[in-house]
C-alpha cells in the first residue's frame, strides 16, 4: 500500500511539475499597484509633520522576469520592474518678491526594483494550470520627481533600500512552451532620497519665484498590493 501511494505521488509530481521538460522561462508583465505615497518631511522633529504623507496613488508599470527551475517543484526568479509615477496636489513655499507664497507642484518618483524570489509549485497543479506561491527579497533603486514651472531637480544621495515580497500565482499553459501568467504580490519597499534644485530662481506662471532652500529630503513608500498579468515563454 505504501509503495502504491509513493508511485502515485511520484507520477503526479512528475505530471504537474514538468513544464514539458523546460527549465527556463522569460515573461513580459503588466503590473497594477494599488497604493503609493511620499513623505515630504521624513526628518522633521515634529512627529505629526514627519508622518504626514502625500498620496501618489495607484499606478501601472511594465516588468520582465526570468526563471530557472533547478528542481521539479522549486523555481528561482529574477524580476525587474520600471516604475514612474507622479501626481499633482503637493504644495511648497517660495518667495515671490518679498512675500512668501504657496504653490502647487507635481511630486512623484522613479523606481527600478530588482527582486530575487523562490517559488514552490503546489501539489494540486495540473498539466494546464501551474499554481505556486513564493517570496524573496529586493533592492530598490530610485529617485524623486518634482515638476513646477521650469524647475529641474537631481538626486544627490540615496540610502540603500531593500525589502521583502510574497506572492501567489498561476501559469495557464496555452501551449507546451507559452503560458498566461497571473499573480498577486505584496511588497512594502520604502527608501529615502536627498534631492536638490539645479537653480534657485524658477519661472512659474510667468512669474519668477525664489526657492528658500536648495535641497530637500523625501521618503518614498510603495505599499499597495500588486496585480500582475503577463505572457511567459518556457524553454
């Protein structure tokens, strides 16, 4: 009886994990993330100001991932996203002549997440549906965007940013080597950057305004769920 159960388990394992014998896959994905924010004063001594954030909201971005299957039910993945998001509604204080005025700016960020993950194929997968879950760690390389008038900013320093992620997903095999991939991922990366204005006087709505400071700190946080849909080629 034990031998029969072992044989059935081995046959089932071989069936649902095969991917037709392919060890590698590469996928091109579209990603929708539900939430993101920027903390505009992350070093303020006032806790209320320090924890106050500007919501940049949801966004779409492209991603690409390459996977390698060293064992029947274990897969390693390297994923790279390109994220660019900006939103209006943030305000800064500037000098207009001898007066201080508050003007609206468009704040945002650019981020390139590089993530290494390990996936495990679930035992109830079939030849057509490959179900899996996994997780891993990522490095997040990013900078802030700020637009108003003819302002131009550059990043002068950034702190090492890393995070962890967890996901569940499925491959629906259209053919032996092509699948539609759907995933739900949770990740919560955040990192601090220091940016500087490349000039002190900005032309804004036909008026020249002067900035009260040359550099500023921000903390960027991508804290939403990510829903992923892609096309994978297995080889």
